[in-house]
């Protein structure tokens, strides 16, 4: 039966997402830093047996009547476009890191309603760190409230993202601190939500499954996540791909967008919109 409005509770749904992701963690850890088959898709995007195993588990665990489905590891069912709500899943975000034995990968799920996320979970199995958010209910890490950092200065701001983005920031303020690359894009943006870094960029061609969960976490933690024009991201469109994205605390996000606008006609600014070296 379809879920009625009376039955739809984003907070309960976020908790359910978190439980499912915790249950999926051991499936991924089973072959982490061990022999696991992997291959490439769409030219150069890696995928492994672990991605597929986690996907299959979450699809069975989460699917329900009345909700669409969009996952990095399943064929895009365009019936999702007719769904008022849908699950958006990335079974392993940061597969390259996973295959390299690094710790910065995550399992990600969100529920989107009419284009915007209303429930979200990001789970980092290596750290047993579970981030949850529900619309209007705040954001947490392992049950503790998290908040994006305050302030608007670029000086000493800890920023993560593609190198060309960071180089451009250094040209504006050399005192900006460049954080090591966080390969899981969802985790990179979630680090902004918990205040571990002050801002993060994603280059063009990030997908719904990379961004939707972190989007809600950032906003519920008091931050802002938009494209470089300052517009909120819209999910569950025909083509679930996005342009360059910025996440930061509210004041710093506004200040950084002002810098982007001031440099709009410069060649360096154009590079911000055309970085293709990875998210």
C-alpha cells in the first residue's frame, strides 16, 4: 500500500535509513582490504562486488510501495519521475578509496520528496560513524547534535575539494587551509555539517546519490549547500547530475559566493565550472 501523509514521518524514516546502513556496514567491511573483484563502468568509474552486495541488500531492505528508487548501482527506472518520494542510494560512495584500502568511503541513503531531501543517512563503517538528518529536526553524529562552523572569513578556513577549486581560493586568500581530499563526496560535504571542515566544493558531474543525503545534513546543521549561483539543488530530475557545488556555514557560504561572483568574468572562475578531474 502507498504511504499516506499521516504515515509519513521523516524523523522515523531517517532512523530507518540509519539502521539499514549500519546493517549494510558489515557486508562492505567483509571484503575491505581483502581480495574483491572490481571492474569499471561508463569508461572509468570503478565498481566492485562490495558495491553490488550493499546495493542488493539496501534495495531489499528499503524498497516500499509509493516510493521511487534511484541508486548508483542499478539501471535508472524513469518511473521514479512520477514518484512524489523516492530513495536515493549510493551503496559505496568513494569506491576508489574502498579499493585502495583507505578509510574515507561511506554508505549513503536519502529520501527525496518533490525534489528536496527530507530524510538522510551517511554511514562510515570504518569509524562506525552514523550521520542522520530529518527535515526540521536537526542533524546528528551517533546521536549527538552536529553544527556547521560559524564565521565568514576565508583566512584559516579549512576547505576541501578538487585542487583547481582550492588553488582559486588561495589566489583570493593565501591563508586558506587546504584539507586532504576526501574521496567520498557525501562524506566531504558531511564533514562541513559536523564542523570538521569549514567549506567543501564538488566539481561538475556529481550525481543525486553523491549529494542528496549530505545536502540535508548540511542544512539541518545550520549550513548551506547550493550550486555556485546560490541556488538550492533539485533532485529526481530526468538527468540526476549537477554542476559545481559549495557547502559551508551560512555566513561563510555567502562570503564565498560573493568571491565567486566578483571573479565571474575571469578565466580562473570559468575553470571552477569546468573541473572534470573528479568530484
